[in-house]
């Protein structure tokens, strides 16, 4: 890794948000994967209350709404994403059931035991996997579900380059058995665990970034921070292609236990 390399966390937050605003999704995933994760959840009715935490512009939320009954609140820290989210909900005719609000996942504005389902794709890392599982639990009704996707190691050992990248970017990345154990220890019964297929990264994420990168570099020609952001995105993609056997995203679906 070069000394000049920076993690995404060090870039100007507004620039990052602007870059990702132009994309349908802000992390790896796909409509098929959202629908598959939903297929393990059997407690939903028209009265259900669902929260999508770190919803971004709502790519996955709209898919969720089209395949599940109930009211969905999307929550994200970045107001620009929530504006696009609410516009998307309206364009899909879902505005009566799907609402985006600005808020933080570490201070949820929901009542205790008020939610039937907490959804979060590629976002729980912002609070940390274990902390999110523990803190969000109290907002679920007894028997409520949580469905989150999170970065995982697929092997016990991996090459130093990819290990160092993740330890620097998100040290809480862990192996699947450890992650399932964290779910269990936080007071949930693991229901399903599946790894996101490669095309969730390549087709649904990286390929769609190319256009966003072009627009962004045109607008910010000569801006060092913008150029570094794009370079770091490209580096992330290069690492994925090189080391995809060692890590990826996993969907975890679990049900709140009584105790
Ligand atoms: N779920 C979306 C977005 C994932 S990117 C998708 O899969 O496409 C992670 C999202 O988390 C971003 O939209 C970012 O703005 C949001 N985020 C970061 N910190 C947050 C916080 N503390 N509370 C709520 N959202 C947060």
C-alpha cells in the first residue's frame, strides 16, 4: 500500500456524498439479493413497521417495499440522500408507505419494541457490527427480525495487502463463524446467512461507478481531494478483483429472542 493512500473516511464527507448521490446504490448488493433476504422473514403484515438504516438513496428500500407489506422508514445521516430517496419513493408511487428521514443510526428515533423488521444493507459498519446489533435490538418487537449485510472474511488467513487494507478501513471485519456468534450473543437467533454473489460487486456496484466517476472528475478537474477519492475507489475495485476469494459481503438474517 502506498503511503499516500487514504481510506474513504479521510475524504471530505460532502464530496463522498455527492459522488455517491448519482448512483442507484451506494454499496454492493442487488434486487435479487434483497428479495432473497426477505424470503427468510415471515412476520410481516400491512401493519408492520420496518426501518431501513443507512438507506442511502433507497435502491434496496424500494425493492423491499415492492415485495413486503407494511410501512417503511428509511433513515440516513446525509440529507442529500434522503431528498433523492423521497423523490424515488414518489416516482415509484410508494410515498404513502415509504418515508425517508434524516437521522443517525446511533440515536434511533423509534419507540422501544416498535419495529417488526430492521433492514440495513452495507451500512451497519458505520456504527460497528456488534454495537449495531446490540443497540438496535431494543427497538424490535419480541420475535422481530434484523437483516443486515456486512463485510466478512471467507478464510482464516489472507494475504497481507488485503488484510492491511481492511484493518485500516474497518477493523471489525471478521470471519463468518465469529459474526454468527456475535449475532447469537447479542440476543438473536441466526435464521440465515448467505454470501452476496460476485455480480453484486462487479455489475451492480463497480460497473455503475464508472459513469459517476467520469461526471465527478469532469466537475472537479484539478481538485486533489476529488481525484484522490476516485483513485481510492479504483484501488478498492482492484483489490476486490485480486482478493475476492478472501472477503466479500454477507447477508445475515436473525430473529430477536425472548431473553
Ligand atoms: N443501504 C444503501 C447505502 C449503503 S452506504 C445501499 O446498500 O446502497 C452507507 C450509508 O450509511 C450511506 O448512505 C451513509 O450516508 C449512511 N450513514 C453513515 N453513517 C450513518 C449514521 N451514523 N446514521 C445513518 N446513516 C449513516
